[in-house]
């Protein structure tokens, strides 16, 4: 069996039949409500549940209509992906275990019909809340209304709805490890927000968008973007729910493609790092800005999903067995898990770029636009100079050629989005933060050997070189649509791209040198002319004083030439 063009047997660790695990037993016969199930993390979570916990009762997916498709059509289309092929073989009756609920987390009470809620209220055993609005390409601060309604108000309304779920045993919320950027040592506990959540929700519901957009940059100034700001507010809502809510919060870093299962290297998310990696692999993105020594907190999505399920199991079963001594006792009403790679396999931004570039050369694509090349600088001046010559100038030239042949220019607009995304990403690259993860370690120690195999979230076992090799292959297959068996560019094409690249770099250097020489010569000429002009004026003034020229004599009558005239004397 193959998923797309990546063979599953090449990438997954097949597990031999063995006795049932404690986590599988915990989810047997359970009903789970999931928001954000059609998103990147949600798809991996659903696949994992249907494949590894086949005896569960029902997964209720809250899905909104989108682009003219109703929720059922969206879910049906989702399951067509080769990502679910392995699950379909191991669980042929999976479709009977999935029920779609029409809803929208942007709407009050997550948009689910009241009759539907009454029908399922007594069945729900666990809620996994993944739905979240994400930043736009153009500006991270232009969507406060959408983010507050989807990320904050929906969390509040969902917690209110859980009071009607008589058999609820676990509420799992996915936040972000970057939700508290002003704290240098982030422990697994709640932190106070400078503004009440009720105030922000009221502002979003009452103020018009143009006023909110003006307020956003000041309101969110302490966070990288509006998403992390609203994640911090959502954590406050969960804290205010008190011990009556059996809740836990998962704080992951940047979520990238799968490491092991069901297919290594799978991704369908183009945000943040994945978009930069794809652009770099195509030879389009060549310059990055940020300190090279800061850790890039990257997390494989399949390991994150395993942590979500293990944390849910722990809530249902034995959440009070182990106490985290790093967290104050009065803050233990909800468990928090900081899940960042720096605690397991540190990888700096510079190392990340090197691994991307190293493996990009091994996974050549016929869609190369330019020879893959990257440069990381900590200087914002050098960054903008390099982007002007390596991004803006080629984009203008290519767009001009495209316009001349009668097609629509696109490359310049592409680079505008790239530079906006890079500026957004650089705010994360400035974070020198240490993330404590005692709860994650304690949770890992509770697992049986069987569960550690089935639900592995220990990133210390990863090899980043092997991971990025498979990850970039996944980018080629699932995002670029190029099968692995399709030959990449031949040697002649590669040599031509290399020749064009270095000729272009040499041309830029020649232009810069010539411009610098011309500028220096011009300045020197002007400097000489100004000195000569000053000496000539002094001479004429001295001559006039010697002749006792009257004060009322006009200056121009002294026949003093201008500097421009002096240059031609």
C-alpha cells in the first residue's frame, strides 16, 4: 500500500500484535467531541483515534460550511486523502464511528443547534478543543474580531456547554508555548493576563472592525501576534472554570509534518516554517532574518497528537497520582504541558536552516525556479539589502517579462507575502525563553511499554537529519504534487540554474561596486568644488574689503560664481 507516492512501508514502524494497551482500553466505548477536526492537527488526531482506538463509540466533529461545501461534503473529501489509507485498511467500518455536527466556532455557542446538543449531551465523555483562527499572510494584527470570537469566546461558550455533559471526564485544550512571551522561564502553570477576557470579548462584540484594527497593535504589543494573545486569554478562561472542569492545556511549539505515522513526512499546512521551507526548496526564498542561536521550538504533529491522547487518558484515569512540585498548589486545578523540542532535541534557527538546505539538495524537484540558496542574518539592515537584490529585483524582472508576454504578474505579490511572513516569524526568533516540562516527563513515566510504542511523544528519540529528509520529501509529494519516482531536473538544468545564479550574484556585486565608486567620485568632486568655492568667496570678500566696498553693495554684483559654474571654470 502507498500513500500518494510515499510508500508506507518505507516510513512507518509496524507494530506487532500484542495485548491491548491501557489507553486503548480507556477509550473503548467512549464518545469524543472534537472542534477543529478538519485542520492540520485535527486530521492527524482523527486518523490516530480511528486507527489505534478502533473500539471507541463515536467521534463528533463540529464542522462549518466553507467555500460552498456543507460540513458532510468537507468531511467526505477529507477522508479521500491517501493520509487515511492505512486507517481504512485497519478499520474498514470507520465511517460509522464519525458523526458530523454543523457548527462554527465563530458563532455564539459554537454554532451548534440546540436540539443536536440536547441529543448528544448525555453521550459525550471527552472534549478536545483544537479550533482556532490563524494569522493572515499580510498582517498578524488585522483580525482581532475573528480571533477573539473564534479562539476566546468559543472556548468560554464550549466550557459552558460542558456543564450539560453529564458524563464528561476530560476537556483538552490546545494552546501555544508562545502564549507567554514576556516570561523568561515558563513553567507549567497559568499566568495572569493584563486585560480581563470578558472585556476583550465585549470589545470584539460591540466595536466596529475599523476601531478594533486601530487598537490591535497596542493591545497585542506584548505578543508575537493576535493568535498567541487570544490563546493566553483562553487559558485564563480555563483557569477561571475551576476544579469542577476536568481540564488540561497542551502548549506545543511550531507544529510540522509527521515523524512516523501513519506516513512519515505528511503535511498539508503551508503556514510559518512549512511555507518558508517550500519557498526555499523552490529557490524562491533565499534570505532569512533572525538570531541563529535561539532554539526553534518545532514539534512533529503525530507526536503532538499522541501527547493529546495520553493527556486525555490521564485526565480520565489517574490525574492526581503525581504532583508537579514546580507549580504552586493553588494553581493545580488544571494540568498544563509545555511541549517544546528544546527540552529533548535542541535545534537552533541556524541549524534548522542548514538541515533544510542540506536535505533540499537531496530532494530535487522539477519545479525549481532558482538554485536553492539561503542566507541567515541577524542584521535587519543586511536582511533588507539582501532581500532587495535577491527577492525584489528578480521579481520585478520576471514580472516584467511575464507582463510583456500577456500574462498576469504574480511574483512581486508573492514576495510581499513572504516578507510579511518573515517579519511575523522574526518575532518568534527573538524569544530567549526556557520552557519547563515536568508534567510531560511525569506523564511519560506513567506509560506502559506497550503504550510508549503506540503513543510515543518522546522527541529525544528523533534524528533531525532523518526527520527533515522525510519531511522535505513530504513537501514535494503532498504540497508540490511531484511523485518521488518522477525525475528531478537533469544535470543540464541544474548547471544552467547554477550558472544563472552566480552570474546574477556577480552582476549585483559589479553594480554595487560601480555605484559605490561613482558615488565616492561624485562626492569627492563636489567636496573639491565646495572647497574651491569657499576659497574663492573668501578671496573675493577680502578683495572687496580691501577696496572698501560699501555694505549696501549686492552680493551678486561681486561676480561670485555658483559651485555648478565653478565646476566648469
